[in-house]
C-alpha cells in the first residue's frame, strides 16, 4: 500500500493551476486572499463502504489511515497515521509544526481536543505593531519567526491516543517514515502551489528541498525523499511528543525562529517544553427537526458562527426553492448572505481564547439562544444591509471589546474517519498560511528536508485595539491561543443518538461556509455528501458576497446585484471531506477542488 504513489495521480486526474484574478466590478473591494491557490477541478465519484472509512486530502495519507483500520486500529489511530503522512506529502497545509482541533466520538460521548498553538511567553499585544504604532502588513508579519506559535498537534494527538488508541503509538508512524525514506511522488497540487509561491525560496533548506538547482519547483511525478523528517518521525515514534518539545528538534525550531534574519520571533525552549493540549467541553446544538450538531468551542469560532448562520437562515422568511438548476438560487443566497453578515459581526466582537476572554452573558451558547437569534433574524430584509452590520448584544450585554476587522486566515487540511469499533472523528489541522511561516526545520539533523513551522500568530488581531483604545478580544497575549475558523463537525440523529455525519474543510474563515454548505445540502436538501461537496461554493465574511468563479449563472449574479449585493467571483478552494451514515454502511465524499479521496472496506 505504501507504493501506491506512482499510480495515485492516475485515472484521469488532471489538475491545472488557476491563478486568474477574481472577477469583480470596478470600485468594489478586493475579496479576502484565498488560503491556497486553486488547482482545478477533478470529478470524484463518492465512495461506499460497509465497516469503516477514511477521508483525507491526499491518497497516500488516506491509504496510511486505511492500513491502521485494517490492522484493527481505532479512528484515532488512523488519524495519527494520516497526519504524519500529510506532514510529508501536503506540507503546505498542515503538519507536526502546527496545531489542530479534534472532535471525537467513542460511541458513548463526544469529546473536544484542543491542540491549537499558543503565543510565546515573550509575546505581547504589540507583537505586530511597527515603530509608528501601525500594524505590519499581513504578508510581512507572516513570513519569518515572528508569526510562529508553539505547535500543539503532536501533544494533542498523544493525549487523545492515551484514551482511544488501540494500536501501539510507534506503529502509527511507520507509513510516514517509510514514505519519507523511500520517497513519494510530487503531486500536481504541491507542484502547482510551489510554482506560485514567492517567499519559501528565501529559506535555504526549503529552497534545496522543494526546488531544483535552477530555482524551478520540482516537477510532477518526481520522487522526493525527506531523510530529515524520517529522523524526526522515528524520534517521535520512540519517545512521543517529548522528541518535538525538547532536545535537538526543539533547539532547532527555536534557533530558526529567533535567528530569522529578516523577521525574528520570540519562541523559547521553555515555551515548547511547557505546551499543554486541552480537553474542552464540546458545543452540541440542535438544528432542524432532528439533528444535533457537535463542534469545537472557542478558541474556534467555527461551530458558533456556523450554527448562528443555520439558525438565522431557518428563522428568516421563506425564500422559495433553495436549489435552481443545480445551484443555490438567488432568494436563498440572499437570505444566507444576510445571515452570514450577522453571524460574522458577532464573531468579530466576541470570540477568542476562553482562558483569556469571558463568554458573552457568561456562556458561549448565549450566541445561539433561540430568542436572541429570532431577534437578530428580524434584521434580514428584502435587500442587502451592506457591510455595516453591528454585533448583537446577548442578554443586553454591553460591548466591552472592539470589533476585530476581518483579516486573512489560510492553509489547513481536514480528516474524517469512522472505524469498525463504533468510533468516529473529525479533525481539522493546520500550519495556517500555505507553507506556514516559510521556515523549514530539519530537527537539527543537518539532513535534507524536514517540516514547516506554522505562522499561527497572525490569526490574532494584528492591531490590538481600535481607534478609541478599546482592546480587541482576539489580541496577542502570552500563552493565548489565537481564534480559529476550523470547524470539525460531528452530526447525530436526536431520535436514536446515532452518528450520521463527520465533516470539515480547510479554507481560512470560509471554512465555516464550506462546512455549512455540506450540512445544509446533505441534511436539509437530501443530497449525498459527494454531491453536497460538489455544489458551487459561496461565502460572506461581512463584505462582498463571494461566489465560486464560473459556477453561477450570469443571471443570478445580476439579480443579486439588483438586491444590493456586491458580488465578487473568486476561487473558493475548499478541501471538504465528509463521511455519512447509510443503512448499509457509510458513504464518503472528497472535494473535487483538491486531491483527497475516501478509502474503506
């Protein structure tokens, strides 16, 4: 199974880099930069299985997870094997240098594991301010050591494995170690993203590993070996997360972060040694006639914002058929967009690390109180309200924080697994921007390759206060976890308690919309998860209405503009993975916009 790489990109898979500028009207604002460049569409069939299934963003990673399930492993075992292979074959999106949120179901209870990165002890709210007091440009803040947070994914997976692992920890690293040593074939997507990358080449180790001697990205089909990563993975297999958070690997990470020539950071050995993952109380919310949707609490904004949108859409006046000619109709898109404006206004005002910021009205689900949302839904009118939407006030709460302006969030990957033991999970994992901070650590081995470090600290507000001096809830503070949009989701049937769906996506703040689309289309509109994922993407972050380029009729765009919407067609490069229960087993879907597949028996 580990030698599938020479055929993994066959079968007619053709991905072309699409770097066309978003289409928009003159004078309209630019949409938020998309997390990773689009690399085309490739039709996916959907996959039916009877006993278990793995959905991940790369065939080699999916195969590693399947190997664990076939060996009697748990969903958690499979996810660890998948994550280690993704570190190697999808380095731009996630890896051991980053963090993750994990939703886990053991057949009895739902658990939420927080492996989000933390700010170093030496960081403060002025981390991204220049000498003149103005915030750095986002791109300048991202590249270099300043943006690197304490990675958390390995320690979080280790915590979860103690509770839910069935196979030995060391065995879960063997597929990734073998691929790192023997080599994997560079995929069209990795090649395409390297071709449009402009900062990674400044890192000497990354330049030597990812690019040829003439500076061109290594070609599709070339076998790439990563001996430095193999050494690190062997150490993790033998010694656990301690091998990343102390010793030679930790020393190399800190040296590269603090010694970055252009943009040094503040990470220390003590920060790495002291990192602790958390188990948080999951948020489970009733939706529709009989669904119960479970997701991450803050510092994730994903569940709260998504469930606000779903409830506001349902509470607003009926808008006629949702689907017209196979795409969401104008009236439905209008209602969804206005609901999104309201939800994202609350997100910008309230949501941050709960260890630093109190929940509005003392509880996070105050943002989902039915009476509160009914009141908010009355603000949805027949025309667009525009971007000037104020946050609500749950229980009459005074506004103590400044609203955070929207800023780009990036990279990420998603893993969904159901096993043969009745366990399931949804895990969204990230190094933030595509290729993270553009720093490659070889773990101190001096060998070729390694793993990329995250730039997660740029998920904090770059400017810690507004013009009136009011602090932003999601500002940098020592030890704080930055707000995230990751939305790993488990859905249950309230009538019998059965798991019916595990889903999630990469995509920065648009993750919330990608995941919402999948839930709505599969559970409210009755599509299978593959057809739900295939639907064109749409989003609103508080500004223009974003529609997936070339996927909506021109007449729809014109009608939306007549309703007062600023419409921008752009690449909305989701990477959805979902697995849905069927009477005879499971049915999995993977996003046609990326290289993921579903495997199972």
